[in-house]
């Protein structure tokens, strides 16, 4: 695939009562990525879910792009879900 914008999505569900802590953890880790994305959004949803989206212009689908790590197992209820999307015009 040729270069286009790639959006990385990272989603986790916090352990009971730890949603605010997971959100702050994700905010801090997204600011520490090895490269700065063109755009970054942090969102939250019911059940203490946290979503981080980063936009990488001029990237290809298979490029090695910085992603958030897995939080400490005590902070989440399940493994992190990750998706990679290619922008379409």
C-alpha cells in the first residue's frame, strides 16, 4: 500500500473503580511516544473504557508506528484491543 494517513486505536477497560487512573495512565503514555503523532485523542466510555487514537500522516499500513504499551495487569480487566485503520478520501 502507498503512503496515506494511518490511525491507530488503542482501547482498554479499567479494573473496577480505576477508570480515572487508566485515563491518566493512557494520557501520560501517549505523551511519551517515541514520535509525536499529527493528532491524538483520548476518549472514555461507560464501563471505565479508555480509547486513544493517534493519526500518522504519510504512513503506510504496515509501517512500524509508536503504540501505547499494555498497562499493568492490575489496572485493566482484559488485554488491550488494538486496531489500525487507513484513511480514505
